[in-house]
């Protein structure tokens, strides 16, 4: 085996081994037994089995065909476990039907493996079962994405206001999607891509998960997305927070900082960032970016009205936008017109 192949083998095998260890941690040793943790442990276990088989079969084609059967059978359980990881995290619970759901797949895997073993029916497995396995895996990915569509939309369009748990479970979803794509391309015999690509992808994704766990002193907030009993702040408290926010935004002109983040603003008013995000979304009906941009656009309008010597681009940078296009888009969204039209209107009134 060449040095390059040895490195690939080492990375793949190490990923599978650590996947097993991490799955055991979530299944048996995690301090708090969240339902989502248990499903995540099971998901990592079947993924690790798939990866281990891929690595050893890829570098040793003489292994018994039973190994291939085990690896392909594990794929049938990846999708269902991913679905229940996300569903239990989003809803904090799952219906009792999950036992029947998973039981049917376990029974299917056992029955097919016993009566139609890979060793005796290689053509059936290589052409028909493999096609079904990837179709089933993709179907569960699609359903999982639909189940968590609001979560994914929030991460994509409003990342700063998302919670650690929302980012964590989004990473799990996209990580599984990446592993699926790598395996699918490998089985489809796309040039320069093989099944070992899926094993390497899993290894890197796994280490990202481990780094997140090691980096955070507190991990309880990673495993439940909706763990707040009451999200909407009372009207009386909302008035106080709103006044405090407006005062500090105007007095310190925080909005002029193009790198202002939700965390920065929450620290200014001595309020946890997740609570501030909840206040903005649920009490004011706007996200962090929209809230800050309102101050920027109001200031920009005052500057344009009082000074026609400045370029519109310089006005945008002055009030806190980091690009001309972002300024123009936000200005039109909040005022219904472009900065140029607004400037021309102001000039005609003089």
C-alpha cells in the first residue's frame, strides 16, 4: 500500500473508530439523557459501521461478502435515525410510533439478510438493493429537511440570531447530506470519486462535532432547540427593553459599526443573546439585521436630506453598511424607493 493510501486508510479507520466511541458516549455516558442524544448516538453507530466496512473492503477486496452486506444494511438505518434526531430536537419529543417505525426497518434488514444474503445474490444486491437503499436514504434526507425547513431557513437567512442548538442540528443535517452525496457519487462511478470519499467526509465532519463538544464548557444548550417554556416577553418588559435598546443605539450609534453582532448588542444591554433574539423576533416581529438596518436607513435619510455633496455610496458606508449593494437593497426595502430617487425627491422640495 502506498503512503497516500495508508493516509486515506488511517483517516477512514480513525473516523470509524472515533464514531463508535462518540456513539457509545451519546447512548450510554452522556449526563443528560435527551431523546435527541440517544437517536444521535444510534445515528453515529450505523454511520460508523458503514464507514468501517467501506474502509476495510476498499483496501481488501478479498474480505467475505458478508461485510458488504453489513455495510449496505447499515445504510437503511441512517435515514430513519437522522429523521428522529431532528424531529426529537425540534419538538422535544417523539410519538410512540417511532418504535414501530424503526422496528419495521430492523425487521426488513434482518429478513433480507437472512433469506437473500449478499454472498448468494450479489447481482440482486449490487443492482436492485443498492438502488433501493440510496432511494430510501435520499427520501429520509428530503423528509428530514422538510421537517426542519424553518430551522434551515433561519440558519441560511438569519444566522446571527440562531441559537447554538439550531446551528448544531443544522450541521448534523448538512453533514449527513454531504456523506450521502459522497457515497452516491462513488456508487455512481463518477470520475475521481469513490466510496472512500464518503468515509473521509464522515471523518472530517465527525471531528468538527468533536471540536464543538470540546470547545464548549456547557453543552446542554446544544441538544434541545425549543427549550424555552415561554418565548414571548411580557408587554411591560418589552417596553422597557425597547426603550433601552433605542437609547443605547442612538447614544452610542452602535449601528454605525458594520461588524455589529447580536452578541455585541446583547452585552451592551446586559441581556443574554438568545433572549434578545427572542424579543426581536417575537415581540417586535423583526430579526436582528432588520432592526439594526432601520437605524442605519433613518440616519442615511437625514444625511441625504441635509447634505447633497456626499456620494450615496459614502453615506452607506458612513451609517454602517459594508457594501454599496447591501445599502441600496436595505434602503429600498425600508423606504420603498432607491437612495437616488430619495435624493432627487429631497432636492425637488428645496
